[in-house]
C-alpha cells in the first residue's frame, strides 16, 4: 500500500540495475536496436517499438546492470551499451576531467591553424 501512495497514479517500473521500483518519470527506457544488432538504445520519448527495459539514470545502476548482465536478459541478447553510457556518464567524468580542463575550445588569435 505504501508503494501506491509513494508513486501516486504513475505506472511503476523496476530498474534492471538495482532492481528497485520507481515511477516511469524516475527511470529511462531502453530498447534493443533490432535488425541483428546487439546495441541498446535510449528511448528518450518512450515511444520506440519493442520490448523495453528500465534503468535509473545513475552510474551506480548502470554499473550494476552491466555487472549482472541485465541488458542481455531484459532485451533478448542486446549487450552494446555505448549509447546508454554516453547518456548516463557525464562528459566530465573524473578520469577525463584533467585532460580536457586546460585546453581552450578555440584559438584566441585567428592565426593558429
């Protein structure tokens, strides 16, 4: 009963990483690309055809899902998580931050090529 009160009238989904339940608005939907590909795609609009899996948009849940091989079970053999990792893991990942912090995006004078 507490689960119903906590999520109101929104559908409840289960994260494939941590296995905890949450409302659709808290989780992101994932689908298999299809056509013989093993790629997992983000379904940002939640409208793509096919079976979907749900994941909290956190690095912890992503790591748990990869460790548990949950993508392949939930999405019929789909294992390519590059699209999901690009979405969830920020561009300023701690391992990448020092390499990009000191480089300017454009040359300051127009003379450099």
